[in-house]
């Protein structure tokens, strides 16, 4: 006898969207790792977590667990290029439904725009210094507070850039002329500043270029230590 009773109702389990979180380790400090991961998790299951950077940046992320660290080498823009290539591979290959880019770098604007126009969801996460152009190229974006969630200094507490010393002005001019996106490898400063201006940092109280730059946070921002660490103009 044929059983004509209704078949059991099978309700498929609701699946969460797969999220690929790609971090520009050359640009973003590991102090933001927890917040970045928390924001990415709001989009779905963060199945891919990668940090891209040069040797110095990768080393600075070494103690941050839960992320795959990818050393892109010390070549110019090597980490940015590798992140873009792998982002396209992951999204167009169907390994994730949402791409989260964590960076304060304008360079990823084209990547975000291309994938968004292809119907993919792209979320940008950057610090307050992140160019609005990059963030607005994404489907959605989040702005991180300063490391440690400390309130940002009031404008009155920040010395004006006009107060830069003659040496500061020479450094700024060098970075603008020979760097890229207003940033330059710190290790290149010694040779170029001596060749152009006969400046030896060892004759200054700070003794090293990194210490000198860090003493002027209103003008310069230094990436974590490493042979490829760069200084960025504020």
C-alpha cells in the first residue's frame, strides 16, 4: 500500500554569510585587532582572517592570535598588491560573501569599488585618519578610535604644522618628493637627508631617526618597528 501521508517538513538550517577579513598590517596596528574582528563578525562568520605586511609589520602582529600572517616582502606596495590579488581571488572564487578591508590607506578604493559594482558586499574599517574616499567606496564602513579607545586630543592641544622646524620642513619635503602617498621607509632617511642636507641624526639629542620622528607626533606617524617600517605625514 502506498503511503500518502505528508513527508516530514525539513527546514534547512540558516547559514551565516562567510566573511573574509583582510588587514593591511603595514598600515594598521595590532592594538586594533580585537575591535576589527568584532566589527567583521557582525557581518557573519569570519572564516578567513589574514594580515598582510612587510617583515616588520608581520613581526609586530606575531603575538596576535587567530590571524594568518602573510609576509609580502619588503618591496614597494608589496603588501597592498598581494592583498588586492587575494581579495579578488577569494570573492570572485566564491569563498566568501563579504569582504572586510581593515586599513586607513586610500589605495584600496579601486578594489572596493570594483567588487561593490560586481554585487559583492565590501566593508571598510579604518582609523580616523582614513581617507573618506576609501571608506565611501565601500558598501559600509566603520571608523576606529585611537588605540586603547582613548579620547582624541582637542585641536588646541595639537601643535600647528606651521611650527615645524627647518629640519622638519626638509623631512616633509623629502617624503612628499620621494615617498608615496605621503609615506617613506624610515631606513632611507639617513642616507637621503645626509646626501641632500648633510644632516646626521646622531648629532641630535634623539640620536636615531625613529626617535626624532616619534618626538613630533603632530607631524609624523611611525609604523611598528622593522626593516621596512615607514613614516607617514599627518
